[in-house]
């Protein structure tokens, strides 16, 4: 998938996301924010300058978000993003209102809309988690020049190929036909069972 495919899922399929920032006491604060547009350069949303959310964004210039779409847990996809954010002002505001006409019911005229400003998530990392597939699938992505660090459990060379790890893997996503065995990262739940049961400490957690 291209980065715009992930962005499309966030903006069109999920749309309403839970965004986390940190307050003045370094405590987490969440709020529901609609992702209103995207392009190859990032994701776009708006807020009012008078909100505490605006102050947190300006102070930290960083956020984390998660959104989920599906009829129930086992038929859902979720996407999470962590990234840098910047205020880009009002030049994109009209476009966001055109693409999200329900905003006219919340801010119905130019005077009320004058409180609004647009933010762009321009650099970060993300992960798509698809529970509707069997086995489950996860895909990681990066954008804006962020570093893609490995995350999850990886098998080291001291693996003996005994296969005990496969017996406790809920997704059976470990290939024991090779040595060292290999964890299929696309299907791994990151539960850590394999590392716990390994008698040779051959499985390490990264990220």
C-alpha cells in the first residue's frame, strides 16, 4: 500500500479519531477529532484557537491518534499514528468545509469560522491492524521522512529450532521449517508468548 492508501482509510473510512496529547502536568488528554482531508504530504484537521487542545498542539507539536471502523471487534480495522503536527492557518479552511459540509452546521458563518485554524500531521509513523482477516494482519508505515524503527519480536541466531515458540503463538505465525525460526511480522500480535517460553532467550523485543 502507498502512504496515501493509509491516509485514505483514516480520512474516508474511519474519519473520527481519538487524539492524545499531554497537558501542563504531563498527563494524557484525549479528544475526538475528525480527520478532514489528506494528500501525499500528510493529514489535515481543524480546531478553534480558543480551545485547550489548540494550546497543547502548539506547545508540544506532537500527537498520537487511533481510529477504528467495523461492525464489531472481529470485523474491524484500526489505524494508529504518532507524529509531528504544525499549524498551517486558514488557507485550506474553505476546502475542508467543502469536503466536510456538516461543519457548516457547527460553524455556520464567516464570523464563527474565524475562530478556526488548520493543522497538518506532516511527519510520523503508523500501523494498520486488521482483525477481519485470518490470521490477523498488521502493516506499518512512515511518512514525512520519519525513521521506521523495527517493532515487535525477532528471533536471534542462537535459536535452536526447537519449535516451542510455535506451540504458544495464538496466530501460528512462526515458521519453524527454517533455523533460526522466523516470525511473520505481518501476522504477529506482539503478545510476547514466544519470548517467554524460549529456553534459549533467542527471541528479543524491539521498539
